C-alpha cells in the first residue's frame, strides 16, 4: 500500500496537536480524545507512519484537525500573518538604500554558496545531533570543516547512524559529481520563473500557478505538499496555507526566500514583502516571518557594504518583535556572542527547542542559522560548517547560511576551491528547463531580474 508522506490525516493530527500547543491554543481535550481512540503519535522523523490505520481513525483525524483549527489562539495579536498588521508591530521597518545591483560574480557566489551548504548537509539530514558529531569525529572532521565521508567510519557507527539513504550516493565526498537535485535549489529556480513571468508585483496566486505548471508534486514536502494538495482540491490562497496544514510554521517558506533578497538589493522591506507574498501560499505567522527575515537579511548582504551582523539586525526589523521567531533568533545571536565553543551554542539551542519542536520547524532552525553566521562572523566555511553541525534541517540550514555567506564573500574566487570545484558548475533539477544549468548562467538570469519591476 502506498504510504504518501506528509499528507495522511492520521499522521497530520499529531503534528497539529504540537502546533496548537506552540501557538497558544489549548489542545489537551482533543489530544485526549485522539489517544483514547488509539490514535498514533506523529512520525518522529519521517513523513508517514509505517502502517495504514483504520478508516475510523482517519475520519476521526480529519474531524479533529478541523476542530483544532477553530480553537482560539493567545498569540494571535503578537503573531499576525497579514502584512499590514506585521508592519504595524514592527517599529523599525527598514527604509530602502540607494545601491547598485550586485554584480554577476556576487550573485554567482551566492548561488554556489547555497548549493555547497545544501550539499554539505544532505548526507546527515534527519540524523540526531549526537550521530552527526560521532560520524564527523570518526574521520577527524570535527569541528566540521569539509565534506562528510564514509571512508574510515567504523561499520558499527554506520549501522547506528546510517546516512540519509537518498543523499549519500551523491553527497558524500567520494560521490560528489555536480550538484544533485534538492528542494533547497528547486525553489530558487521557481522563484526565477515566477519573476520572469510576473515581475516583482506577482501575487500569491501567481506563485500557485507557477507551481502547478512547473513543480512536480513528488518534489514537494511538508507544508508545500499540503498546500499543493489544497490547490488541487480547489482551495485558494491564503487558505491553502491553513487548511489541515500542521507544517505552516516549518522551514519551507524560508528556503524560498533567497531570490527575493537577491533581486531587491538594498531594499530589505521590498524583499520581505515579496517573500511574504510567496510564503503565504503555504505558511502562516512564524513560518512566514522566517522567509521575511531571510529575504531582508539577504537584500542587505546584496549591497556588498554591510557585515553579517548588520544584515541579521536588519532581518529582525521585519519580524514582529514579540513573536517566537524573533525571540529565538535573538537567543541564537546572543548565545553566539557569549560562547567561544559553537558546540555549546548548539547544545543550548537544542536544550531549549529539541523536545518541543520538530526538526524541520522554522523557529529553532532560523535561530541556528543566525547563530552560525554570527559565530563565524560571516566567513563562508565557518558559516556552513556551523549551520550543518548544529543538526535539525541540515541541508536547508547549510543552504541558507551558505547563500548569505557566499553573497558576503562577493566573488566565486573568494570561496574555497574544495567547496566549489566538486559542484562542476552543474545543477540537476526537475524544474522547468534548468536541468544541467551552470551557476554562472543562473547568476546572469538573477542579475537580469534585479532590474525588472
């Protein structure tokens, strides 16, 4: 029987119960009904439970998902999704700076940085933090400073902590041959298609149309898969982000944000507003803020005149200050300033979030990205290695940190050859006509969009 991931109601219910507890609803009574009926917990790491459930439990899950959606939230005033309300609570909403578009070389460094950081994190995605540390230490690669390898890793350790099975064949040092397909690179490609077709004034509905035209359903995950299903069921944005979508505060919108920052250099507010229109197809509240934060940070970095700390401070100006995401990012930055040992920073973040948040949730992952960039002072190798070494959504965190650090580096030649040479200036993808495209070509295409309205 096909167990389609990230979509079965009986698997969604456990995630929605956790989401309700986080965003200030009171799910205890509904949780008790689910458990009394024999309902399972949400899958810990995978997108689907291993075995199908009864029709009764599936129907109950659908009913309870709808009941949970109707519960009032105590965080609604501090965590709006509507852009006007977000702007109203952000007292330091940023003003645009007069700045030229970034050079082709700076944008190529950003694309390369995003790809390299993603690729570094791919083989250890879904692994526990201790497993990542043990695998790297077994080959003398700790603190992390280069690609993961299976060479020299004891068999018993590989048995205890197997690599991500889909990624090991293309992302371990001995296997890399160009950049393999990944959703962290697919979405920037879709962003380019979106801007080429609709310009910077695109609507959320335009995003949906591009997805239906260009994005294979099997290449979507978590909130994106639910929203895709909702579109096919006839629902329209922004309801696509809310209907039976417990992943709406996860990391998916953040990984779509880079292109919005790249194409609005020096205008973090415009980048954040563009990211908001993209994100609200699939996400709400903190899931949207993560994308806005990244876009504003990247738009500031694209000027070539700001250090990483200024970029991150600017990113926070578009995030509601009393939101969970703002608190987490501030914590990550503060920890990075306080501790010389990044492992201590990571341990503190995991102590705060690991027990209550899924490994793909935007709140802890965005905090980790900010901590990694801060602790490394924007250095490329330091940023991607710290982001990946912190666990959770390793490839997405490596991609975002790498894109920002690459942009700050300013030129492909400023990135160490060990990170860029294995990519062979070649990206694999199932999106549009981009399969096999070079990062230099992508930089030119991106540069063109910075000049379009």
